[in-house]
C-alpha cells in the first residue's frame, strides 16, 4: 500500500438500536486471537440512517511503550522490518530504534527495562492504538505484522483503544475490507433486525 486510504462509512440500515460501528485490524502472527487481542482502532457512534463518517487510514505507523498503567514513551515513527527497544538512559525510560527485526515483515518492540508488570507495546496509526501487546516482560519482545485489511463490526458498548474482549459486541463475525491498492472507498451498512445487517464495499478507487 503506497498511499493513504480515505474511507467513508455510510449507514443505510434500518438499525434503530443506535449501534457503534468499530474498525480494527489483525496482527498476522500465529498466536493472535481476534476476540482476545483485537483493538478497536476507530469507533463511530451515533451515525444515523442516511448519515456518514469519514476517516483516513494513513501510511505512517508509530510505536510507543507504556508502563505502570499511566506512563508512556513518546510515539516514534516505525518501519516494517525494524526493531525498537524500551530502555533506561540518563533521562529515564525511552523508546529508541534498535536495528533490524528478526522478521523482515514485522515491527518489533523489545523491553530492556525492569518495571513492575513489564511494558505494554503499542502500534498506532493516526495517533490511535491499532495493535497492542499488554505484557512484555524484561528481555522479551512484541511482534507486530501488519495486514492490508481492515475489519468492521457492530457493538453496543465499545471505545477507541479498547480490547475487543472487554467490549459488548453484537457479533463475533466481522466484515473484511481489503485496502491494498485502494485510495478511497465507501463502506455501506444495510439490513434490518429481521434479515440481519451487512457491510458492503462501493465506489472503490
């Protein structure tokens, strides 16, 4: 994917429950479990019938590390095939580029600091958390492998950055949206309570 993708969500459904539409992506590693580890990257509440919401899936990806529940490093731009390490310097805990990842398709975040509970490694787009590894112990790493697809779902209660396992989801089946080679696309929700709800791709460029 060489350009950012503009995505327009349009609600054409007969859903009267005021659902929250959320978007996430998958970490393409063997141990990734969507319902346990997926993170709501975008949430669109209150989009009524005939209304819409637009957002951009950017090229740039950033990483950061958190610890102690409320402390975090600055976000730094990241590249596929590179490694980043949380370490202690003369100013405190920082996240720095640290050479190449073991997997050329991955972004790795290593933990080289001693903090209670380890660090939480986060991969972000547009300043919002897209993937996370909650416990990275000292000497261990988080591995993030990006996938050129987004996934859409409907929830009763969910917030941006929330792990899907702690949200109130309306389904455990998700709509898959390929974004490779796409510059702009409309994603439309249709359906009703009798027949169910479905997402559709339209006007893709």
